[in-house]
C-alpha cells in the first residue's frame, strides 16, 4: 500500500520546515517511523500553541452557551424540554466539535526489520546530537528567548531564533478575545459585588429606619381607631368626653341648696354619694391621680411641695420649675389619648404644661387663676364647634378634640381665703354651678346632650381653720436638726443627719401622747397602708399628720401664743391635705352620656379617685395604661339616690377660745397647754361618722360659743325667709364677712395672707 499523501497544513513555529530534518526526532521519542520524512509528517500534524488556545476558547464558548441554555430552561420551569440538542448526552460527554489536527491514519507499509532498525539507530543518533546542541544553546539563553517569543505570539522580526510566526495575527486575536472574556467576567464580578454592597447598605439603612421609627412610635400618635360616629344633625361626633374638675368642692356642698344644676345633673346621670381623694388630699397629687389612675407614691407627685433626694431639688407647685417633665411619672390621659390617635384639649389642668413624655395636647391652655368662669364655658363650646371628620377639607390641626379636660380653681381659692362655711364660698359655689348650667345649655343648643359624655369631679374637700387648732412646730422638734420639710398642713421631716430619724421619732411620739390632735409616722415602719404613701424616696422618712382642721405652723409663719393672746385670725381660713377618708375631705363624681347607659339618678358605691382614669379611657374607647384603678365601664349601680341615701353634713372641728392671761407665767402656760390637751376633741368624734343622736363631749373650762359672735354670724333658715329678706341678708353677710376678712388681713400681715394660695 502506498504511503498517505502528506497534508498541506500551514507551517508553524515548531514545524520541521523552520529548522532541519532532525528536529522532529528530538521531540518524538515515541516515533516508530523508519524515515525522517515520516517523523516530519507527524510533527507537521502536531498542534501549535495557537491551535491549543483556539481549541480552549471554543471549549469555553461551548460551555458558556450550554450553561446559558440550561439556565434559560430552568427559568422557564422546564427541564430541557425547550432545548433542541441532538444527542445531548453525547454532546456533554463527547470531545469538542473542534477536531484536533491529527497525523494521517493510513497504515504504513511494512518495512523490512533490518532496514527499520538501521533507520531508527540513525534517527536516535541525530536526536541525541540535536538535543545536545539545543541544550548548549539553552544554557546561553536561546531557549528562554524562544519561549518568551512564543508566549508573545510567535517569533519576532530580527529574533535570533527566527522570523515571526504565520499565526501571529490569530494569536493576538485569541489573546484579545480571552482578555475580553476575562474582563467581562471581572466586570460581572465587580457588578455583583457592587450590587451586593449597595443592597446591603439599603438593607442596613432600612433596618436602622425601622428601628428609629419603632423608637419614635413609642412617642407618636397611632392611627385613629375605628369608632362609632354619632350625628347631631349637622356634624358627626366620635366618642367625646368633657372632664371638669371643681377644685376644693366638698361632697356635702351639694346639700346646701345652692347647686340646682349639679343636683339636676346627679338626677340625670350616675354617681356615688361621694368619692374619696388620695392621700395627701392636696391639689397637685390628686389632680395627677385623676388623670393617671396612680397613687401619688406611684406617679411621684407626692405633695404640693417635696424634696427629691436624687435630683437634689425641691418641687414647689407654684414655681415654674415644677413644670418640668422630670418630676412627673406615669402617663396622663392626654398622652394616652394622643398616642392612640385621639385629639385632646387641656384647659389649665395641673401638670398639663410639663411636657410629659414629650407629648403635647392638641390644644393647651396655660393656667390663669383670674380667668372668668364665662371664658371657660366659651372655650369649651369653641372646641366643640370645630370641624370633625365629616368635613373632608378641614385640616387635622383644626379638627375638634374628643377629650376636653377643664380645671376650675374658684371654689378652692375662696375656700382657702374665706373658709368653707363663709358667705363668700356660697356665692362662689353658686357661680360655679351657673357655669356648669351654661355648659349644659350649650350642649343642648347643639343637640349634643345625648352625644357628648360629661364627667364632673373634684379633687378634695375643705376644713375650716382656727387659731386654737394650731400646733407650733418648734414645740414638737428642734428645727435646727431639720434640713428639709415637705408638705403642708402636715409635715414631712428630713433630718440633717439621717441617723437621727429614730430619735426624732421617739421624741415626737412622746409629744403626741399628750396631744391627740396629731399622729407621727415613720415612712418605712408604721405609715398606714391605706394611705399608699411609703413606696417612694420623695416621701420624707418622718411625718407629723395633724387631725382634720388642725395645722402645724412655724413661728415664722404664725406665732401661736401671740395669736391666741391677741385674738388674731389665722389664714388661710380653710385647709385640706388631711386623712383622705375623713368626711370633710370627700370629693364628688358625677357622669352622664352615651358611655354611661345607666338609669337616671343611679347610685354606685363610693370609690377612690384612682378609678377616674379607667372610666374616662373607656368612655373614649382608649386602652388605659396599667394603673391602680380597678373599675371599668359600665359601672354597676346599687340603686337610686334618695333622701335616705343622702350624705349627712359633716361637722366642723370644734373651736376652743381660751381666755388669755395678761401676764402668763411658766406654770400658767403649762396649765393652759394641759387644759388644751384635755378639752380638745378629735374631729373624727365630731364628724358625721359618729352617731347623730349622741351628745358631743362637753368642753370643760370653755365658755359656750356665742352664736352672735362676729366671727360666726347666725344665718337664719333661708327656707322661711322672703326673697327680699334673702337678698338683704346676702348683702349684709357679704359686707360683714368682707369687713371681717379685711380686718383679719390687716392684723395678720401680708405674709399670713400669702399662705392662702391654692394648695
């Protein structure tokens, strides 16, 4: 058989045509050809580096194309059904379609063994010589230069190893293509890393925003809850409640025949016979209890005045610094409502200007003790006349509030100034009743009687004072040992040396043994549990609590001995702050409206003012914060109000007027003190809680009280007087009490008059 024709393939850098006939023998140790021409033919059919790169590039392109097809198939949800590939398995596992150049496959003719042996011998010799020569040249750098030129794409012009390769152009194209592929992959990786980085930043930023929003949402208004709307014919009203506080309005003031509107209101709504304040029965602690449902020991306003050990500051209710949120704990009604999307309007309520929890009412009126009552009525009506949700073009800031809380200080102010049994206080009570009448008339004119809830409360009662019911603080304790005093008319003591608390307490207990008109308590030992007045460091460790109607004063405020000798009048004429369960400290609660679907004139059991917060929240559909109250709407009446269930009028503490000695001696003074200790009567014994048929104890050594005394004028039964006589008598009493008050203020001085501030 004739040998196969030699293939005409382009020469390459490794082709024998560029060197000599023996070049093929050096690199082909496996060759079994008998002639050099056959070896050359094998070498000419060998692959060049350009061929290898082209083959690798084609393989990569095939793999990428195959991957793209597979990914597209997966995205379409099918597994190869859309791929039209003949014999796909064969394609995957077979060699590339780029066939490698191979030597001729025709069989060579057999050559005689001897001839072949000689040729192989000669070929080996030529290989050995050629190898030695190349190795010698490689030692001088020729081979390294050759490989460098090969890596660069072929032999360069002027090269010591030869001319440029014929495939130089194709090699450059291959390198450029591979570089482009590499760059594309690098760009894809960079784009992926950039995408990942950007989206990571977005995710982190979003997480931070969510966290910040959640933090801020704790102090932000939530969405308005779904509420039942009621129409008055012209507007839609969501649940709306008006809360009015009459400061210092004692429960039995309703029995004096001067509150027709309040008495009618009781017959229209639901109420207890009275409501107990919280201890101590003073203005700021109780008003904040009304709107938080917390005892003073829980919300932190433990008095009108107190010392904070942690802040090293004194809280004084009339000082502007008292309107700082650091003093006020708990969550008041307006914060609860605003956080739940209910707009509020707060008119002069104690604590409303303190920026509590950084939540402000939608409408806030600052305190103004001189504001006329008519202005309060107009303000409430103005708020109700604002547009509501029925007005689609109304701005949110102009929409009406659903909670209106108004504070009325008039009864408390005149109670302090003139006393709870004075003619002036009767006029003030009647004025306040007329104010409420105008409020109800305004509701009726707007057809809101059965749409708006109205809740009227008070914070405490009032007791009369007298110079004979004063206790000099210096007679009880060495004031030089005291660093701070809290409260009034009761006294909280903070010794300069805390170690002296027990010894100071022991001394006070000895004094209290001879004076039944005061009690002494250690905050952490024997403070009555019903006071709920021990679990706060703002509460002083030692307390002197006078009986109702008694007051503890320092000599700087009022010299008791001098006052008794000269017959001075002590101011204020009315006080509160005593045992919160005493009849003279009782407050009121009356409610009416759609949230109180009770029979008219319903009566419920008396309760403490910690319940008001929950009641008002329920009337508005609010979720109250945890508090000390337990009552929830609807209330549970136990019957109707009737004369048999009416509240008995409590008696004032008795007045003792000992005759002063012109030249008192130490022995006489001690006898007088002993007499005072004997004849003093506990106000509890003289209160309505005692048997009304029991004759009060006789006051030994004291002249009977003259009813015609200027200090206590006799007021005839008004039911037996004509209208003209009543008018004259009211005018006469006003003039008489005015003259009496002016004369008393003149004698006691401006400083004493200042103690008549609102407490």
